[in-house]
C-alpha cells in the first residue's frame, strides 16, 4: 500500500507509489505472506525480505549480500535491490527475464522494482507482460492494482479484488483493499479488510496502520494499535506515514505533518516519508523547513519527481512579488504582478470580508494566495491530491491557483476560482478540517454563483448525460465521486451535484441551515447523521426530493438532449452555407432546449454573428446579453457585446460587460483596458478609470506617452495631483513632443501657481 509520490503525466502531476517498500529506506521490506500464498520471489530472497520487515536489519543486510554471489540472476537481482543498488538490480532482472522468457514471476518482481523507483509506465508494462504469460498470476494483478491506485482509478479496486479471488492469502492485496476503502471514507470496510489481512499474518503492519489511521481520523489515539507494530519492529516508521497519508487526504495537513515527523523519527532513512513531510510543509507555507527536508532527500539520492519539482518550485519563488495586508498575503510572478495586483488584491480582500460575515468567523492568520502563470508549477502544488485540482487548491490558510495567463482566454474565470478556494479556507477553519469533501466543495461551488449569478461553471453535456443516466450518487456516498471516479467526468459531475445540493438546501431551508450543517460536520457527525438531524429526513428521502428538484431544474435539456445534439450538427451545416436567417431561427429552438451551453462555439455566438450579417444589431445585442448572463466567458464575444451596447448609447452596460473580462482574462488586452478606462471616466467612475489605466501602463504599452497621459488625467480627476504630475513627467519622458501631455503639464503648473498665490 504505502505512501504516494508524483511524476508528471501530460500537463499535470500524478502520484506514483512507493508501494510497500520505503524507497531507499533501511526499512524496505517484503510483506508477510501466509504459507498457502503463492510466492513469486526466490525462497532465499523471501528470507531476506522477511528479516527486514521484522526489523532485523543486520540479518537482512547480510542475507542480501549473500544473494549477490548466487548463480541465479533473479536472486542476484533481489540481493542488489535489497542493498539499494537499483541499477544492478535492474540489470540482473533483465538477464533473468532473458534467460526465462516464460517466467511471469520474474517480471512481477522486476515490475515491483520499477514501481518502487517511481517508474509507473515500465512497472505497468511488466505486470501486463506477466499476465500475458500467466493470466491468473495474483501478484501481477496486485501490481496493476497498485499502479492504478496511484491515480485514484476505480480499476485498482477491481484488480485488487481479482487478486484476492485468485489468491485469498495475499496479504498485500488485503492491505491495499483496506487502504482503498479508507480513501473512500468507508471505515467499516477498511477495518474489515485490515482484519482479513491480519487473520492471514499477525505481522501485516500496514493493515494495523490502516486501523490506526481510522482512530486518528476519529480523533482517537492510535497508540495502542501502533504498539502492536513497535513490539515487533520499533523502526517501522511507515506505519506513521500511512496514517499521515490519510490525514492529508482528508485535508488535515498539520496532523499529517505531525505523523510524517514521527515516521522519520523512527526511521530517519525513510526518504519517501521525509519527502512527503517537505511537500506538506510547503503546503502550509513553511518553506524554509520544507527546503531543508527536501534537500536532505535529494542529497541522499532520493531524487524522485516530487522532490525535484518541489525544490525547483521553491527556487522559483525568487521570481515572485509578495504583497501583504493585515488579512491577506498575495504572491504574484514578477512578470505580471503589476497587472494582476490591481484586480486580485481588492477581490481577495472583498472575499475575506464577505466570508467573515457569512461564516461568522475570523481567520486567525493572514490568508495566503499564490498565483502561478506556469501551470506546471501549480501542478506541483496539487500533486497527489484527488479530484480535479485543475484550477485551484487550498491547504489550510494557503491557497494556490492558476494565473489567467496559464489558461487559454475564455476557459478560466479566475475570480470565481478565487472565491471558491477562499470559501474552503473558512470552512476548513470552522470545522478544524473535519468536513466531508462533498460538503466543502459543494458550499464553495454555491458561493461562486452567490456572489455573481454568471460566475461558476454551467451545466455541461456530461452533467446532462449523468442526470439522464441516473448516475448522480446518493448524498451519503457522494465523496466517492471525487476520490475514485467510476466513469469519465464523474469528478465534474460530483462538483456539480455537490453545488446543487447546497443550492437546494439554501433555497429550501436557508443559508443558516448550511452553517448549522457545517458546524455539525466539525463535530465529526457523518453525512447521514447531519442530513437527519439538520434537515429532519432520512438521506434516502433527501436524495429522492433533491433528484426530483434537479431534474426539474435541468428541464428539457435532459429530455431533449439528443434533439439538441442533432440540431447543433444542423446548425453547423447552416453556418457553412452562410444561411443566416435559418441560423437565427434554428438558434432560437436550440437555446430554448439548452440555454446553459455557453462554451466556445456556442449557439449564442454563432447566431449573434448572423444577426449582425442580417443588419439586426439589436437582435445580436439581446442574444449576447443573454449569453453573458448565462456565464459566457469568451472575451471576443463579450467585447463584441460591449461595442453593440456602446453603439446603442448604453455606456454603463458597455462598461459592465468589459468589466466581466477583467475577471476572466485581464492580461494582454491594452485596447480593452483603454476603452474601459475611457468609459469609466465618462461615467464618473474615477477609481475604475485609474485601475484600468494603471493596467495599461503595467502592461508595457507601445504608446507609453498616451498611456501615462490617460492615467494622469484620471489621477487629476480624483484629486491626486502629485500622482498626476508624476505620470505627466513620464509621458513627456517617453515623448517630449506629446502636446496633450504638454498642455496638461501647463495646467498643473498653473494650478499650483494659483494655489501659492492664495496662500
């Protein structure tokens, strides 16, 4: 089972297993097996691994060294592996496999070496090769299950069950099942599986650790259980690391850190635990100690991707600017800090002030927000965490999120993400990190649209499909949709469902009921208990009423979804034919079926173009306004709408629409900021004008003189004469002959002279 570490896969980080062995640790050990269990390693090697597992380090070391002189390549591989010579172990396994190409067991053991050394792909290939040779090889099934478990795949559960069906005495598979059950918050099943492992072997230490983790999660002492491990092997720090893993998975980072510390106290060479300690210290903002722990790992050749990537991320912090207020800490990359600060800092402070009132809670320390322009850096922050982790993540008082520059314009609403994550800060604080995932995610999703109705994600086709297929989970089991999805996009569906549950409760019982539930969760009540006690109904009854409500909310989008898809195909055909009148009519029909579809290439955008081609700008404006109200985020479409609004004389509406873009993609769009600044001045919204012209200046405009001049005018209108003078000087420095700036300078000088005469 063991802890998890991460390697990049695609554009994100995915965790890999240290599995049952503790990496370079002297406590690396093979799990015990019952006499009836089918063995895949040489008998001589089994003796060595068992000695290590039981804490007899010197005996194990001597045993492994003897294997190095064996005539068997497979035994030499085990010996090299045991003393930490992984290169030689790999070479010997290769030699053994070439000598015995039909021996599945050699490939299983070779795969386990790769699994320990952070190479998931090669490990999976070897396990699958073993199954091609011997389709009933339980150890190979276990290997595939272990690899699958590290990405929280539901396949891990299926393969682990197959392994124990094939070999009921396979302790490791039982331990894995116990671990998976606890990750799914099914404590009863976790204990039952752990007990099955212990019935096979009293020295199934990881099974004991899972049971101890259940106690720790319930705020009970795990010491009595752990004592069973220490009596046999007082150096088995991995038991604490397993507890830490489950605490971290439940967002109890400080508690997890405490157990990682205990893990390395018992086994200082458990580099995997030390690396996880460093990573989690980073998560809670303790960067200096995190670096010390991670560098110690790296210097001892524990150079897996999480360790290296985390150290690189720490190095990159030199490129960030930090802005501090009494209640907030904002970290922005130097290359975009000046542009983003004018938007992020006031929004962050507004969110904190709002949530202090809503949650009736004051956070004891400043909330820290880190904004990453490089998604790979952000991915390092989210590695090893289940769920999407795609846009933002919260670790206690520390929040990390993508910058708008790290995403394609129109695909990311940064302000919505900011409010979502800051909601987590308050909910986790209020509950002392004791809250089910579905509730804290659901409440955060609810808060997105509570602040602005057009924020938050819309009902996607995948969500419609899940509703139609009756795939929404019972509320008591909803956490599983986040942890171990059983179908593509189930995590997305689970976010939607959790958010709509909170919307439903808010609408029917009021917001105070959500707060009551939050505090009940903080007292460690279960979801069924909270539903019954707070809402006065059984979870099953709640599910029935909620599903009826959500199906009604979805309306014809569910029942006529197939018609909508066919209609979209027909609309594309009309678009290619430039049949604008037909496009407009077809669009009306499709929007009535599925009004929430506002993704790029939506019906709204296609039909708006056709309205313009038909010289019906009023129709285009009306349609794009509905698009914006529904949460459409494509900047070009919103700018098109603002232009139509200004053209019709509604400058206030145009300013509101352009303002929406600032919450989506406030970068690399000088014309938009200039236009919004000009409109704001005309509408006497001077602070907004200053913000927009500051954004233009911060973006490094081509025409620097006019940018500084515009900002000077805004400062002057706000009565900030000294700042206005400074900007005029900068304008003339950029273009000494710029007449508007010269004129404004004369006006400022004349005004100053007049003031002196009055004095």
